[in-house]
C-alpha cells in the first residue's frame, strides 16, 4: 500500500483486503484513492491520474483489467462495508431499498436503455399539463443501503449503499434472464439477512417507496424483518378474521374496512395531533390509525395503517403502513422518513463522486472499417464491458462509504462547520457537516500525506 496514505485511511482500506488477490487489492486501493482525490469528470483514466503514487507505477491497462476481468465481486465489498459499520449499528437495523437512474451517453454501453427519469418527470402539482413522465438513457440500479445514525445527531443519519443489481428491461434482456426490480430487491434483502450474525439478535426494518411496497417483497419477508412503506389511498382493507369455530373453510379476512381516503374524510373518527422529528426538524401533523389486513399486499399478516394530514393544507393526505402492528404511529413515520437519506446518497455520489461519469465498455469501430447500419436504441457489442459496468457503479459507492466511515471515526464536525461558516457567513443555519465537508476533510488528509512525503 502507498506509504503516503494516512494510517487512519489505511486501516479502513485494509478491511477490504480479503476481497482480492494481492495485486487486485493494490489496484483497488489505487482506484478508491484516485476516486476520492479526483476533481472534475471522473473517467477511469482521470481517476488513474489522480491516484498518483497509489498506482505503484503500474501500467494503466492493469487498472482497466481490474474492472473488466479480475476475479472479485461487488457483493463482497458490500459485506466488508457492513462489517465496518457493525460497531455503530443498533439492534434494529434500518435498510432502505430503491432504484436510481445513472445517465449514460452512447449506444454501445452494455445494459443501458431507456428508463423512467423521476427527476425530470412532473406529478401534476403546479403544472398546467398535469402529470408528465420523462424517460432518459442510462443504467437503472436497484440498491440496498444501510441507515447509519450520526454521532453528532442521533435523530439523523446517513444512508450507505452496500448492494446493487443492474435492472435490464424486458425488451433489452433475454427472457430467461429478466427479473423485476422488486425481485432484485428481495434478493438483496436476503443477502443482507445472511450477513447478520445470529448471536447478536439483529432485526431489520426495511423501508421502501410505493414500487417496493408490494406483495413480492412484503409477503416474502424473512422472519426477522419488518416492512414500512406507503399505502395507496384507495387500498382495500379488511378487519382480522374472527376466531375459527371449527366449521367450514377458515376465513382469511374479516369484514371490509374503510379505505384510507374514506377514513380521512370521515368525521366519526377524530384526527389526533402528534409531533414527530422527521427530516431534521419537528413537524406537527394530524393522524388516524388502525390495525387491519391489506390482503392484496400483506396477505393475512396484520398491519398498522396510518393516515396523515398537513394542518396547513400544503400537502395532500397520505397513508403509510407497517407490518409490525404493535409499532407506534411516531415510530412508523420516523422510520419511513429515513428513506430520503438514500436519495441524498444518490445525489451526493452523482454530484460529488461522479457516479455517472465512467463509460465502461464504450466501443468505437476500427479506423477504415465501414460504419454499420444504424439501428434505433442501444447497440452493445455483445457482452463487452459487462463486468466493468456491473463493478464500477458499486466501486464508486465503496469510495463514498470510505469517506463517510473515515469521517465518522476521525472527522472534526465542529471545526468543519466553523470553517464553512467563516468562509460563507451568510450560511447561518448550517450546524452539521455535509458530505461535501466530509469529502474536503479526507482530501486534506490525503494531500497532507503526499506533501509530507515529497517536501
């Protein structure tokens, strides 16, 4: 390993040693350090340049082959990140499942296609044309992240993605290989359950948005998992069945209960005002709750349903559910609000770490050969770049996790906040460090080591 690396960073990187051969580990360290230090567009070549002495004088082709041919798996890196997080995780671990679109350019990239782009779509509010979906070209990644509490604010946390699966649409994937996003998410959940040491008695609280609040996941939850997610306002709800009396077929559900939108409009059941700490502040909302069966999604498993209303009327009524029917309303809302931290992680990785920049496997025809006939849509050159595509995006988030873990262990939050507020005195409301502050701090440590080694 590069001797100019600070010992605090070396200790974290050594945790990944068991995932590689010795040459592979050296390449891993070079790429992670280069990814952290690199500024601007992060193509693989620019990352190699930024790595400097961390490449140990290797030819650049060795680092390219590390992504496209070497024998290692992205899941093993996620497991190593999970082991680093274990000392700070509570007994009830919050895991977040979602998918994100990594925009790409060029038709020859493996696995790319047209996918729904939520950042460019509208949803009816404030638009004259109503809901307008938008689509963009790129990779769609189903991701599972671990929510980690922050030491300087126990009510807030950060999401660290650890497992990834590339989703390929049915149109662009062989029929025998096609899998829905929800099926991929369930696979990731089962992988995490396999990581849990049985002697610790860990329990998982799974949080997902409406796409993942479905029967594929909820009905197949492992025994030590609880799911929290949104519920449709027109969901068909039922009372739990009466005790079996020994005659006829056992009933699976009781009488029909009001749907969430009917319950919200009913005056017979009053609203209850509650105060919850979500999204970094205390929020007062009105709630109604009941224990019921959402048979379409959860089968015969009782769930607690919560309907919320904004007292100011700025946000429409919404409904949520939790498969732990004994959970309090406040805990359900706080747990679901943690889902937003994964969106923040996606934004940070794309904006500050260049997660969308690499063009793995992009192919250009040889000079002098005739141009092939153009076809609409993606035109990958066979399986060229497949391994590189499936490894580079997870590797970016490993570098992201290294930054956060290092800062949680060795960062100085008060000093970094003071530094930012001194440079920008109009930023009065800043009280905690952001990921940009964490990245700047670890860069200073890396640069100091390089400058000390070469005075």
